């Protein structure tokens, strides 16, 4: 099942009198249980692609479908709501809120949804990521690798269909980076998510099912 | 409120400092209100004590009771539910016995008839019976050390009065009131204006059912009837005091609210990259905005209530000479005003939250 699908999506920017094509017309899909990575030099447009898939901006033309829903055609407010339900973000500098403990990072989701917090469910998830002993720690007490694992827990906690990771290993040393990508890969399979990881580190792609290269706004599959 | 509380708990020092500033400002506002109200009351307690609806003054007196003077007979030209004759004169009194300090006090004499309704209740000693007996406001006892049985002499006059009792809440123009009968009043007043044939009074105080002073009849054009509130507002200096303090307090409330608003605004700007990440995740501006407003409410409520408690505490330990008085209607109004104006200020920060572009969290 295709959880992410781009149909002839483009993105153009006006820069003075010039028009820059950050994303040339692109067809692209990620299936459930598929772990895809996008590599490319900085400025190649891979972050633009990720933000378009994540609905932070809309394509200039074409469509983005998330879970078979015409995501890119929703109103901004509905898109934000859908994003919160369907997409888990893992960002470069971790998307953790500094004044919440690991437990409260997860609890926030329940607060926003007005649902009840299930401690054993949270502990199970953190256990899978081997950080269940850090449940009452603040992000500032965690190491870089622990932070990213907490961020993965946060992204998985509300059971989205799509995981978008933007340079999740940028602040980690090689061992930690491999560990984090390994976890991401295993969780993708186990929970049947469609995961896209944007990275500039080609060594990490060995965990991925397919690798795409972004260059000058053109996305092509690496064989 | 989840985020609001968690953040306050996490950054305790920062929020303690903000609350501290709010406490100090609200303390200042409340305390100043208490002083202003106390001072205003010292102008008028003796008048409020009458529970009167209107007052007749001499027509040409321009609402100034010190300039009002007319024969007591005019009492018969006035027809109200209840009437009371009143003579007012200022003087300086001093006890005849040896005292430690300079016990000269500016005071106002009220010449009244004991059987009329403006006769005060006695809280200590007895009511005046014979001529040259007086009943004084308790502040003379509490602040100036006067006692029942003291002989009082009046500056510039060869006249000795006997202090026979005390009453309370009797201040006029920030000076204590001494009540005496009409004939003693005539003697005191005569010193200034010379001996007169007929008894002179300053005012006729009236009560009328439902406060309807329109219904009061008069058959002389020498007197003018004023509503009691109008009379109070025209007491010398009273209005100027009330307006000055009122403006100061009003500005302080605004300044307090702006300070809280600015603090919250700066905090929101500082957090904007984190808020961008939250918005990128799909957390709505409405949720974040509610949290900002909730946090402001918590800070303002905590600060203002602490300021209020400090003020009430200070009120208890202040010496009697300080004209401080609590008025719970004012205190509650100012509490509500401070908190609601601060929360209104927080909406500027909400606007910032709405304008944060989640894209910047990714790039």
C-alpha cells in the first residue's frame, strides 16, 4: 500500500526576476513498511522535498497524497491537524521540548488529543528503543544518541503512518548514527510505516530498502 | 495548561523572577489604593457616619461649609423626614495636663443637638451632657494620647472644655472631630465672629425616605440643598486628592500589565524556534496560544494574589497614624483588572505564535 505518493509535484521560487525550480516535476511513492533514504548535497532540494511531503509547504503544481488522502489540497489548518495525526517528524537537532521529561513529551500527545496517557504503553515503546530508564529525564540530561532515540519514540508514539527524518544523525558519532538508523529501520518494518530519511551520509543507506539521489531539483533512484 | 505548568516548573528561577516583579508592582498598586482610600475616608468619615441624604448650607456659601452661617431658626423653614442642626468650626486643642510631647491637635468642632440623628455612638466614656463637655474621635486617644477626663484648652481662647467620651469614624478634612452641644459651639465660634444675638449654625443635615431629596421642602431662599455626595465631592481638596491617586493607580495598573505582557512576549520570542518545531509536528497555533495565555494567567494570578496578601499583612502592622484602609470592593476590582489586563497583553504573544513559520524549523 502506498502511504506516500507524489504526482507530478513541483516547487518553484521567485528570486528577484529569476524563477528557481527547487523541485522539478516528480513522481515518487513509498509503501508501508518501506524505508527510503534521500541523499544529495546541501542545497539540492532534499529538504524542500521533505517539507512538501510533510505539508509544511504546498507544491507549486501536482499533488501529495498521504495515506491516499489529497494532503496538499487541504487548508493549512486541516493540514496541520492531519500532519499531527499521520506524520512523525524526527529533526536534525531533535524535536524534543526542552522543559518536558521524556514521559511528558509523549503525554503531550494525549493532552492535545484529550485522551488518557497509558504509562505501560509509553514504557513499552521506550523499552523497544532501550531508553525506558530515562523516562523521567529532561532532554538536557540525555546524550545525543539518547535524544534522537527519544525523538524517534515521540515520532512513533502517536502511531502515524509516515515517518519523516531530516538528518537524524547529523549530531551523532558514527556508532550512534548507525544505531539510530538501525532502530529506525527496524521500527519501520515492525510497525509497517513508510519512512523517508534525508541524509548526506551515504554509509547509512545500507539499512534502507531503496535510495534516491536528489540533484538540482531532480529526484532519481540509485541503482 | 499542561505546557504552561511544565515550563514554569522547569524554569523555576526565571518565572520566580517574573512573578517577583508582578508581586512588587501589585503590592505597590494595592498599598497605594489602601492609602488613597484611607486618606479619602479621613476627609469624610464623619459625614458618612450621618447616613444622611442631603445637606442645607447658606445659599451664598458655594458648598463650603466653613463659609456657611445662618440662624438656627431657619430649621423651621425646612421640611424633611429627619433634620439635624450642625455647627462647624475649626480650632486647635491642647490638654491642660503635663504631656510628653507637643499634644496640640488641629480639630473640628461639631455643634449638635444630642437628640438629633447625627449624634454619634459613644465607645468609651459618656455622651456630653452639660455645657463645655465634648466627645472626641478615638484617634485623639489612639494617636495623641488624650484620655477621658482631660481638660482641654483652645488656642487663643480663654475656654476650658472637658473631654467626657470617645466615638469612632469621626474625621472631617483629615482632622478629628469633637462633638459638643450648641451652646458650647456658640462660645467657640463667637471667638471668631463676635458675640451674636441668635444662635448660629452652619448646616442642616437631612434624611429623606429613599434618598429622594427632591421631596424635601424649604420655605426660605437663604438656604440651598445639596446631595450629600455632591457635598463630599466639594470638600476642600477632596476631589483633587481622589483624582490624583485615581490616576496614579490607573497608570500603575496599565504599567503592571505592560510589564507582564512584555515579559511574556520576550519569552515567546526566545522560544520561537522551539515553537516552530512544535508547529512543524502539527501542534496547532491555537493549542500553543492557549498555553501562552494560560501561562500569563498563572503568572499574573500568582503575582497579584501574593501582592494582595502582602498588602493585607502590611495593613495589619501599620501604625495608626498612617491613613491606611482596606476597601474590599477596590481590592477585588484591582485584582481582576490587573489579571485581565495582563492576559489581554498576552494576546500580542499569541499573534507571534501564529506568525511563526514551521518551515524555519526544518531549514
